[in-house]
C-alpha cells in the first residue's frame, strides 16, 4: 500500500505509544512508525502485553498494528524514511549540575536532535511532543539547521495534553490541539501540514495555531494551573478539618460558579504523576533565570503545598494511632498515582509508604495494575514492605487502611469482612474521599477522610 505521509515518533512511552496509535487508527493513509532505544519496550508494543496500561489502548493498537502502525528499534531507518518526526522522549528534572532539582534535563532531547540530523538526507518537519522549556525549539532548530549540507528543518511545538487513565478519550476527542511554529512562510506551511493531519478527526476549530514560544509556554502554564487548583483545594481541606466545614461541599459550592467550574477540585492526599511537579519546577527555574523571583516563588508554593499535604496525611495517621505505628501492619490501598493506570511516578502512595516505613510500620501494598512498578520503586526497602494483589489479604491483621489511589474497586469492597479481620481499634484513612464514611463508622472503623470531620469511636 502507498502512503501519503510517513511519520516517525521517537520515544515509545506513555505519550508516544498512545498518540501514534490514535494517529494511525484515524489516518489510514499515513504510515506511522514508533521507535525507542529500549528494546524491551518495543518488543512489548509488538506483543499482546503492551508496556503500559491505558483503558481502550489495546483495541486501537490491535486495529492499526501491522497495517500502518509499526514499532521498531531502528531509529536511523525510521528517520531516513520519515517526512515528519515527532519527538516524545522523556524530559525529567535535571539531577546534576546547574539547575539540579528544577531545570529540565534536555540530554535525551538533544541526542534525538543530533540523531535526526545524522540520518536525514532531506529536510523534515520535527515536532516537539515532549514538554520542554520555552525557547527549546529555537535551540533545536539551531542544532538541526547548522548542517553544512543545506538541509532545512522546521521545528514545531505540539505539546500533548492527555492525562493518563483517560488518554484514549483525550486523544480521540481533545479539547484542543496546539501547534506552534516559527512565523515564517515555511514555518506556517509546516504547522498547516501537521494541523491537516489532526483535522482528519479533530474539528478544525479545535486545532489552535500559534507562535512556537506560546505553544511551549502554554503547556507549562496548563499544567501549572491544573496543579494550582489541586493545591488550592488541598489547602482548603486542611482548614475544613479544623472548622467542621466539608471540603466536598465547599468544592461543589464553588464549582457551580461557571467561572470556576467543577473539574479538578477533588481534594486528596496530594497530586502525583510524572509531570506536574517536574513542569512546575521547570517553570520556576525559567522564571528565576529571567530574574523573576516573585513569579518563581508563586509557582513553587504549589509544589510545596502538595508536599505538605502528603506529609500531613501521614502525620494524621500517626497522631491518631497513638503516636506510633512501629511494628503495626498497615494496608496501603492503591500505589498508582491515579486510578486506571499502572504508572507510579511521583505517586503520593510512594511518599506515604516511605514515611510509614521510616516509622517502622509493616506496610502491605495492594493495587490492581501497579504492583510490578511498585516492586521496582521499592526494591531498596527489602522486607519492610509486602505486596498483595488481594485487598482482603492485604488488610488481614492490619491496624489501619490508607486509601491512596481512587480505584473504583475500593468503593465496593466488603468492609465488614475487612473490619472483622483487622486489629482493633481499626482505622481507615481515606486519602481520596471515595468511601462511604458513615457506613464505615457504623461498622466500627475510626474514619479519617480528607477535609472532613473525622468519625471516631476512640
Ligand atoms: P516515558 O518515559 O513513558 O517515555 C519516553 C520514552 O523515550 C522511553 O521509552 C525512552 O526509552 C525513550 N527515549 C529516550 N531517549 C531516547 C532516544 N534517544 N531515542 C529513542 N527513544 C528514546 O515518558 P512519557 O510519559 O511518554 O513522557 C514523554 C514526554 O511527554 C515528557 O516530556 C512528558 O513531560 C510529556 N508528557 C507526558 C504526559 C503523560 O501523561 N505521561 C502527558 C503530556 C506530556
Ligand atoms: C496531567 C494533566 O491533566 C494533563 O493534561 C497533562 O497532559 C499531563 O499531566 C502531563 O503533562 O503529563 P496526569 O498527570 O496524567 O495528567 O493526570 P491528572 O488527571 O492530571 O492527575 C494528576 C494527579 O492529580 C493525580 O495524582 C490525581 O489523582 C490528582 N488529582 C486530579 C486530584 O487529586 N484531584 C483532582 O480533582 C484531579
């Protein structure tokens, strides 16, 4: 079959894999190849056991794989053939040198830029899919266009806004697609070509075009605003616990104001995930490097509040379990950073678990999809932690249950059965406010929700 366009995506992770699967599914006239340096990942993409769990992903991959969707480790061949190269490699926080702990580590990005240059014999459109500091595209364009062979590249910014757990819906029906380019005739032509691709299934008015800096900065801004809402509601949850106000009632009351809106107001043990913290810290670093101290401090507070909320959750556990959890079995329900994913990066459950281990508790972790990642994340703690896929077994003999991920399955467990098998007094710390607190209290539990008055027998 002949294809009108050949696309390559470098980086077969949580963004590259699902995004390219949807492009291939919706654009049968386009040949899509996804490459990665991690052979194990590519083998998994070519198997029936995909490397990431995302509801609805399996069906889409099965429909397109082998037809116009291919997974390969041959990055060089992929580059040679491609008209458009998406780069979706990881951009973690830098762990060394200048900006350590805040700035984005751009080594993977730069490596791919050099690789694209090495294997190209004609000009291409290069698309930043990874989240990058504002003005990275310009640096990349300089690297790519500094070749002595007269080959010209256009570097676009097309940030991804999908959330894990809902990635397929977010990709198939996005609120918007954002494409930024240099404001030259060549830049605008390149962004139109990518806009046309998306317009195959996304309504035109949802494809936003902008200059390249605006696109890059909009991505960091969107994540900062979303995380700021969470830190705001979590800050209020602490105040609710002192004043007998109820955070869900407050969230509902403010969310009905159409200027505020109801989404992203669920108070919790804190936000997790690979991006909010890293992207805000990156924003902080950028602001600092432009001498904007107040801007940096403003956004940094969003991260600090989140860290405080996670620590506060553990302090509540300790204070109410007679100031010691040493030797006590505690069941942690959920290790994924949110429901419907197996991803555990920056999961609040990890912070809670490590803090409990530091207090010498015996922690048992249960999760429907994230136990494999949890085992890797906690391999340094040895026998201090157990893993059990069965929540009933995890809670057996426990003094307390801590709900750290909002998996739907935890709402429907038989809590009477769990209570009967636990040590007494039995405690529930609901870090996601998903359980029926009154019903738990009536069973006999001491119940500590987030942002609500606790229900205590002791
Ligand atoms: P990930 O770690 O899941 O995947 C990145 C992949 O890139 C890895 O498989 C890695 O092996 C590969 N890689 C690194 N260097 C490479 C190279 N030189 N050649 C080929 N492959 C290489 O990361 P992710 O979660 O998919 O995130 C990717 C980017 O997208 C990040 O910048 C992130 O901020 C952004 N983002 C992520 C999400 C999300 O929900 N995870 C959403 C929006 C944006
Ligand atoms: C987030 C953004 O929502 C995406 O738009 C963005 O593309 C992505 O980051 C990224 O750049 O990586 P994600 O981290 O996958 O997506 O998941 P979210 O749904 O945003 O949840 C983040 C964290 O906030 C989770 O721990 C979740 O449990 C928590 N959360 C979310 C709450 O505590 N309360 C809420 O009301 C919503």
